[in-house]
C-alpha cells in the first residue's frame, strides 16, 4: 500500500509539529512517540486522517495506531519529514520513562520484564491446548481420551506435553534472563540464577506442602543456620527480587574490580552472594508473600466468585488502557505455578471478545465508510486476541461501545467464575482462547464466549439506534 506523504505531514502537524517530538519509533501496528507536551496533540484532527486508526497515551508514550504492513512506510516518511533520527523502541521508552511517576515506573518495569518472555509462554499455552485435545477425557469419546482409544498417539501427546511444559518448568530462568537484563546486569547470569532456583537437587516446590506435613523438608546446616533446601518452580517473586539483587551486586563489583581480575571475580562472587541471599532470605520471604497473594485471589474467587468476576471482567479493558494489565501476568503465572491453573486469564480472553463484538456492532451502526471498514477489521483482530485497533480506534473514540463491551465482559466473566472455569496456561486471547482452558470446563467457557459475543453487540447496536444511528 502506497503512503501519501501529505497524510504523514498531517500526522506530524496534529501531534504538535516536529518540535514537539523527542523521539519516535514504531512496532508492528503503531507509531510510538515520546512528546515534549501531549497537550499540544489535536486528537480530533489526528483521528480524522485516513491513515490513522486510533491513538492513545500509555506509559508516557503517545501511540498512533496505523496498521500492520503500513506503519513502517509511514515511519520512513515521518523520519524524512521531521529530520529526527531513527530510534529504537527502547530509546522511546527511555525518553518517555522520565515523565512517569513511581507507580507508573513500577508497572512499566513489570511490563518490560514479562513482555519479552510472553511469546514463549503463549507458545507453551497453545501447545498445551493441543495436548489437552489429545489427552482430555470426554472430548471425542465418552469418559475416555483420544490417546486411550488410539494408543499410537500417546507418545506424540507426551512429547507435545514435554515441549509445552518446558517454559513453565524453567519459568524462573526465563524471568531471570529478562529481569536481570532490565535491571542492567548480564542476562546470562540471570539465566543461571533462574536455573539455580529450580535445580533438581532441591525439593520441588510442588512437593513442599506434602513434605511440610510429613516433616521431611530437607535442609542445609550453614554453621548452625538451618536453611530449607527447596526449589521455586512456578514462582515469580523469588527470581524477580533475586534478579534485582544480582544486577546491583554485579554493577557494584564491575565498577570496582580491575579489568584484569573481572573474569575471576565479578561473575563468581555475584552468583555466590546472590545465591546465598536467594536461599536464605529472598526466597523464603517472597515465597511466603507469593503464596499469600495467591491465597487472597483464590479466596476471593472461591467465596465471592460473582463479585470477583464482575470486578475483574468489568475493569480488565480499563487496566489495558492504563497499562496496568501487565501486572496481572505475574499473578497468572503465580497461580499456574501454585494451584495448577488460573481463573484470571479466561476473563482476559472474554474481554477481548467483548471489545471485538462492540466494534463489530459499530460497523452496522455507522454510516461512515471509514468507520465501517475499521470496525470490521479491528473486530476480527480483537476476536484473534489483538484488541488495540478495536479499543483505541473505535470503542474509546465513541465511548458507549467501550462501556457496552465492559458490561458484556463483566457479565461473561461472572458466569465463568461462578462455574470455576480455569486455564491450564496463558495462550492466545479471544476466540482461540478455549485451547488453554481445561477441556472439562469448555462447556461453561463456550457459554461465556456466547455472552461476550452477544451482549456487547446487542447493547452497542441498540444504543446506537436509540440515539439515531448518526455515527
């Protein structure tokens, strides 16, 4: 698709001119700006430009939704028009981070740690979905799994399960790599730290509760100090805090040890000191904190399922707008590692569907050809798990579709939480999300999907007709 240079010039003018741009980059669908003053942006003028499908501000960045396959061409024209140098996404993040408050910085830090490992987690979730199809009883045969009837598929299912489980079994290594990199340390040491926390010589974290009851928890005796010899499989907080300590210890030593001795001193001392602190202090404290967080969520959703579903389902899309949804990825992973499944992620999948349904309704409600086209394409994208075009390009622009989507999401979430629907893993949100749900709970989840498809669509279309359909 050819890009009209005049349209790109209009984008520059609408965001306050080239003098208002500190740095600019792009991702798969969006232009990302660090701006001097976001109040200079004329959003109405910006979103009237044909190339623009929506815009929003998050984490100190102003982002303009363009679309896949076109955004790189727009960015090329943008750099020529403004004369600004090409910047990486990290450059824009660094420039934008200076404007964030402490809470926003904490949320951004979590996002920067978990987003790079998300492809591995989502891939694992999809593969676990395939394993569920093969090994789940009652899907193809009554009370039996496909591999029980066709035993020649059993080993293939076992291999798929091994591949899928790897990312979760060695989750601390993935988090260690990403977290240490974010905190300014050597990523390789982060991998070693994560693997150290799940070493086979340690008591598996999933066997810890039983070992406590039996009084068989192994210990180290460090000069009179007894330290539990347990691993941290499926845990998030221990490796996060240990990664921060590792990065700071490494930086401290790197500044003070002469170059001739760095190889012999920096990495060994960093790992030894961090490892000692991880097993004696960081691990036990954060392990208890992580279990307390898990228990709080489990208690809420077990005893107040309706309320929990309504709140999380109704507010999840709002969390996406603010960027705070990344915080709950850590909770999802903690739940999967601790109780073997998460009741939060299925709500995410239904929230995506709800946003898509509200956007699809706008295709029928609007008389504007651009809005019709954008509503259709963005709804398809949302149904497949990418909600940004639908949310920022359509639903938030007209406000009431977004509210209708929240109502639909809350209603669907309340239903599935009352029916105790859980996901075995994180996967692709939207319609493919059922692959991550435990097969025995598919029936309830499909009903929740139907609610998320119908309610936002009917509410949005109905409200549009009540106000005369002038969109």
